[in-house]
C-alpha cells in the first residue's frame, strides 16, 4: 500500500489503525516508510508493510 498524501489525513488513518490494534501512534517517517508506535509502554518501530499486514490479519479475525 502506498500513501499518496503524507499529511494529516494519513496520520489520522494510521492512528486509528494503531488504536484498533491496541497501540498508540507516535509518528510516521515517509522516507524510511516506518511507523513509530507505543505498545505496553515501550516504543516500537515497524515498516509500513508489517504494520498493514498486522492490521489486515486483525480485521480478518473480527
């Protein structure tokens, strides 16, 4: 998945996805295509593809 706009709307969408997974969205680095999250009080950095794969798996389970 490629995001066309790296502005506010993308960050809002990523934040909602993270919340659905039980994480807190911290930031997005479009150059490295990485997402920074907080999970159980610890910082985690994931590649966009890994994050989206986790989200899609969660969506299939529900």
